[in-house]
C-alpha cells in the first residue's frame, strides 16, 4: 500500500508532513512516486492567505477523477484549513468524496480513521484534539543532514491580520529535556544541522512550570556533540532580547542568519497590526544584531495593503527596506482572513493598489538582494550540501551559514556534508560557486 502527501504552507506544515509520513510508514505504507499509484492521498493544507486555500480547493476538485477511477483510494485533508469550521462545513457539503478530515493535533489517530472509513465506506471527521504534546510520534525526515525540531506549538500574539492563533491554538512549549533528547538522537543518527521551529521562538519557555528562555535553550543545543549548525524560525521583534543576541554571538554553531518579520515600516500600521513594536525599535534591533554579529544575514516578511495603509505608510515601509538592506524578503499582499480583526477593519485596500505596492516593493528589495549577493563574489562560504540542484541535475545545491542558496559542480557523495565553496557568479536568487579544497 502506498501513500502520497501534498503539502502547502510554512516550515511548520512541512514538518507536520514529516510526522504524517512517519505515522503512515509505521502502519506499513510506502511513499508513492505518483498520485495515480497512491492508495491514500493526504493534503496538508495552509490558510494563511486566500490564495493558499484556493489552490487546495483546486487540487481537491482535481482529485475527484482519481476517486472515480479507483474507489478504494482514500482522500484525507488535514492542516490549518480544516481547523476552520466553515471549511469543514464546505468540504462536507460540497466535496463529499473527501474521506477523512483530520486536525493538526490528531495525526496519531490517522491509522484508526483510515480503518473506520475503509470499514464503513463513510467519511470521518476528527478535528478537535487536545493541546497535550505527543512526544512519541514517529518522524520521517526528508533530509538526511538537516532536521526540523519543533520547540513551541501555536501562537499567542494575535497579530490582527493572522489566522494562525485561531487554527493552531495557544502557545505551548515543549520541555527542554524532551527537545534536547530529540536533538541528541538526531546527532547520533548523523544529522548535523538543527532547525528549531515555532511561530515565535523568542517567547519559548514562558509557559513551562520551570520557565526556560530561548537563549538558554539555544546554549544547551549548542553543547550537543555532533551538531554543527543551529538555525531557528520565526523570531518576533517584540520578544527579541539582548540575551538572545549575546547567545547568538557566543554559540559558534548558531548560524549567522535571522528571519525577523517586520511586516510594515509604518508605526500607524504596526499598531493596527497589533505587532507591539515600532519601526524605531525594529531598526535598533538591526543595529544591535549587526554590531554583535557583523556578517549576519537578515531576512523578513512584509505585508502591503493592510487596511488603512496610505501611500505615506507604504513609503515608510519602502524607506525602512532601503535603510535596513535585508538580504531577502518574503512580500505579500494583505489577504482578508475570516474571523481575524483586520478582516472587519474599514478602509480595505483595492487589489490594484496592493499589486502596485507589491511590485514597487519587490523591485526595491530585488535590487538590494542582488547588490548584497554581488558583494559575496570571490568569498569562500561553508555550504551544507542538501542535494542535486533543482535547476540543473548535474549540479549540487546547498546553503551557506547565512542561508544563501549556492549551486556548484560536485559528486553526489558530498550530499549531507559540509564543503567550502568559492562564489564565482552571484545571481539574485542563488549563487554559483566552485568547490575549493
Ligand atoms: N495576509 C497576507 N500575509 C499574511 N501573513 C500572515 N497573515 C497574512 C495575511 N492575512 C504573512 C506574514 C507572516 C507570513 C508567514 O505570512 O507576513 O509573517
Ligand atoms: Fe501570526 Fe503574528 Fe503569531 Fe506570526 S506571531 S503566527 S504573524 S499571529
């Protein structure tokens, strides 16, 4: 029996799919190469923007023909989308050929749900699920050298545009000993890079009986033998402490990169977004980070067209982008999410204006990214080889400590290893290099 998982969304979702994969393989299922040969197809969905939801609905509609051809095929939908009651209602009514709807916290029940739907031939829905952390779920890692480790689930921040706290629930931290045990096992299994995951890693540990800070956790992870690189996402500017900057500076395994979503450069918009910091505070953090870690790469997320955003607000964002010089930025048009405060705000912005602002923002940022990459020409970067390059099967591809994508010629035997690469041809989205001894 074979399964296929289709994943949308953030790294958290990609990691959840590794757990779903682990559960399926423990049941005896093997990964399928194609949808056609699958006995179970699982869609792990995202709802952070409307576009993501639209793509999932399109995919579910497409999969109807597979169900018609193969009545034994099981179609399951999970992830953030199904945590919204109106989505469950819509799928149950309009897409009744979906066999299983299961919640993010019910992955351990998947074997039981598959069994029920096979026996009864009826759809099953299991969404609720308690917030206790299941420490015993199997994980099928997608990469042999680089592993993702969740440190917190959920989010308490309620940024006014964001659906995540509603679908992923309140913030719950894993115990440091559980996290450390997992990382030690990963190190023994040969993993060399650890990526710590949470919606806001900087608030890690506040909810524990014996509180532990994120910088304290980072220092403990830094002491695990065998691990060579540590990364973490995502940081929230309001919780980024001086203690964290010092830990990043001191811990040699912590990579010189931070993803620090700014979302807007206008104080008026930041306040309406409920972000709880100002542009001045954000810029001060950038100074502190660069002061402590001179070659640090800083990346960000930016939303344009938030309700009430004026041309002046947008220009404040452009100006901040030019002042900070991000290494790269994920840029988004604001997308109205049902149930969030921003969806009810007056002065929603027209799509034409959003598109225009997005284009102008991307032009400015692309030029900065390109110019920053150009400065790397001739430098030697330590690269963790992740696999064969997507654009050219004759090349390898990997990431520098600053998280730049670097392609170069080399033997597949190097996959999973650290190599030194000289940058010979920088581009906007990747760098071309050659291995040096
Ligand atoms: N519209 C547009 N972008 C959004 N993000 C989150 N919610 C929305 C929304 N409603 C963006 C934020 C966040 C990233 C993961 O997605 O920039 O940091
Ligand atoms: Fe959403 Fe804000 Fe939480 Fe990030 S910190 S997941 S943007 S609510």
